C-alpha cells in the first residue's frame, strides 16, 4: 500500500474517532424568566433534548387571563352581578384553554426546586451539570470541556 493511501486511511480513521469523541448531552433544561428567555436560548427551541422552563410563566399567564376580561361597563353588563358572572365564565373558559400551560409552568418550578437552583437563568445538562447566567450553546461547550477533562 502506498504511503499516500496509508496516510489517507489513517486520517479518515483518526478523524472519525475525534468527531465521535465530541459528546452531545442527552438533556438540556433551561430555567429562565420570560424576559431573559430569548437571550438564553440561542439554539433552535425544538432541538432534541432541549426543555425550556419559564419559571415566571404563571405570572405571565395570570396577566394574560386578567387582560382577557374587559373592564366593567354598566351599559354593556347592566348591574355589577352580571359583570361578575361574565368575568367568572371568561376566566374559567380561559383557564380550561390554558390548562396544559399552567401544568407545564408548575412542572418547571418543581424541577428548579429539585435541582436546588440558586438563580436564573440556569442551564442544567443531563440533570447534573449546572451553568448559571449563560446561553445554551456556551453551557453545552462548558459541559463538553468539563466532561473531556474527566
């Protein structure tokens, strides 16, 4: 076999091992406020293994629910009791439509408590490696560096 063929074969073999050595996390969980979310999640939000938890989502949803109720107008509702009935029906309808959003919001808060996160934004990789105050891509890079040193 010629030296060129051996060199090419060695390059392919060792190059593929180097590529295979770059690990990908199985899960990346982001914990952020709604306001900071776009600056933290700098990858495709539908990336495999990525779970985004907005920890103040309940506040956001509550504000949306409140905004969906019109102000009291005696011409429209007549007495205040009619308005209260209308508002209650509107809130129940809105809550039913957004039930899964509320469930997801509480799940994120529960996970943040389980991980004993000290602040947000936080990125938790594979349920054990935590990076505070950084983007998803930088957090994964830091995790890879830490895993590579083991």
